[in-house]
């Protein structure tokens, strides 16, 4: 059940029809969930794929940026995003120890789709983010394989994305309760301009006493690591990579509003993209014309507001959509007792 179905509305801006990152036209999301009890442990993990548009992502790149609020993480590909300001692969999320196989599977998928990569054209930059789900998941079993990444990409859809304990959020915790995948969107307009902002999060951070939407019940398990959060921001607004970084920073506003102060051992990372225009991999043009919003126009403030509101609500949805989940060593991630913020 989404937070709004519990009577909790975050902010003032309207949501998209699905209140999900897939409200941004062209964006697709796919999950592969691994949930199995075996003799030597519990597998509670998976893979989530976010596709910025429905075409060939290598041949038609999207403008992008990243922002690292706290760098206790093991992501791949962000150095090139920072340098070139674009993304040319699906954005993949998984657990900390599975970044390697997910990168390999995504690379295999992209190589099959683009025979020129590594032959007649350049290499490719694969984006993988992660959270440590070892509280519930037997992470040392290395359950995620390259084929799971491929399957997550292949099953991606532009319909309502699954949320809660699915995909890369199967084993994650948030504020001492069961976290997971959450999403939300906002619509903004100014004159004849109409844009959508969508957020998807993989929540795995915080302690019970920080959560502003619940009265803390019981003590936190001290064995639980500080955790992390991956935040993926999508928009169809025509913004530059520099402007996308400015938007990405506002995700931290939403993160703070819900209660996080970003722990020392937390990886808090934002990956942002706009699919308003694509960048052609091959072009004979010396220069290109690009449409971007004016920095001083009031619509930028609306975009900032949309990002902050959608991030807070996406985190709430990751909790409200997740069900109580058992895990390794008899541990249990309980469903969060969410109520209206006072």
C-alpha cells in the first residue's frame, strides 16, 4: 500500500498517474527477486534495472549527472558520468557483493545489442549501484549471477513499477524496519511547459529513532550496518548535465526531511538523467544545438521542489510497500508502523 493510501500526502505538487518513476515517458523498470531458504543461509536479494528510454541506450545516450552525499559505496561508472555528463546503459541496482556479476550481465546484454562496441567503436560505461543487504541476506553466497541482470533488463516495463521487498530491495532495511524499492513522481507546469520528475530509491539506511513517520518501538539491532540509499532521478525536462547535478542535490533534501542525517558508514548516492533529448553516439556534426531551461526561470524552483517531495515520498513508499521479511540468523525485518508526521 502506497503512503497516500494511508492518508499521507507529501508536499503540494501533484503526482503522475502512477506516482512512479515510469510516469516519465519512456522510462522502464524491471526487477528480478531472489528469495530462497537453503541449508546454509537465506537468499534475500535481487536486481533492479532502470532504462532511461525505450530505444538503444548506447546509440542514443541521455544527459546525466551524479551526486555523492556520502561515499561509502561500491558503484561503477560514475567517474565517466561525472566527466562526460551522459549515460549510455541501463542503470542497475543490486547488493554490495553483486556489483561485479551485474556489471558483467549488463555488459553482455549491451554487447549483444551493439556489435560495434569494442570493435569499430569505443567501449561502454555500465552504471551499477548497490546497498548492503547482509542483515537479512546471506550475501557471501553470491546468489546474483550475470543472467539475473539480463533478465531484469528484459522484463523492464513502463507500467506501474513493483515496490517494497522486490529486486534490489528484497533484503534491505530502512530506519530499522523492512525497506526496499520505492518510487514517486511529481508534475510541474509553467505557462505552456509541462514536465515530470520521477524518483526510484533502494532504501537501506537509518535507525528507528530517526524515522519521523513512526513512533520507535524497541531497540535497533546493533549488528545492522549503517546502510545506504541509492536514489535514481528521472525527468523529461530539458536540462543540462550541470542542471541535473543541481537537481540531484535536492534529493538529499527529501532524504533529510524523512529523518536521515546520513551516517558515517552510509553510501548515499544520486544518479540523475533527462530523456528530453538524446545524444547520438555517431554524428558528423562539429557542433550540436541543445535546448535547456533558463537557470533563473521560476520553473527551476518548481523542479527543485518536485525532486525533494518525490524523494521523501519514494522512501516512504519503499517502507509502506514492504512486508515483514525473515532472513538469515533468524532475523526479521518488520513492516514499518507508519503514521502521519506530527
